């Protein structure tokens, strides 16, 4: 596998995760007035994921921020399944799957 051939997958996976996280925020807002906790956990996942992308050149910053974003997403899956808002939980599961694929591509292409 050549990195030159497969490199376009990285921006595509970033776009998938970004769209899922933004869609989750929009769906929570459309359902009614979100609580402060919902705003905090949803925006934290989005902000930390975006920082992960923005600081990708510095591995020592990229990896911890990525782990924090993933922890927020895992917590969001648990929280929204518990609140019986499964569509929002599934958006976070799709985000996590895209992140796992991205992680695997880093090791396959190196």
C-alpha cells in the first residue's frame, strides 16, 4: 500500500467525524433545550477533536488530545444511550469507527 494512493482517506475520515459531531449537536438542539451537561460534553468532543486535527504535526500534543476527544465520544455514547437518544449515540459510534480506521491507516501506511 502506497501512502500517495491512500492519503486522501485522512481528510475524508476527518470530514466524516466532523459531520457526525456537528449533526449530533444540531439534533440535540432541535429536540429541545439542551442541558448544560449536554452542551459541555458535545462541544468538548468537537473542540478536542478539532484540536487533534489542528495539532497533528506535533505528535506529543496530537496523541493526548486525540485520546481526550475519544473519551468524550465514548462517554457521549453511554450518556445518550442511557437517555434513550440512540440516534445521537450512533453518530458518536460512527465517529469512533472513523477514528479507529484513521488510527489503523497510520500504522498500515508507515
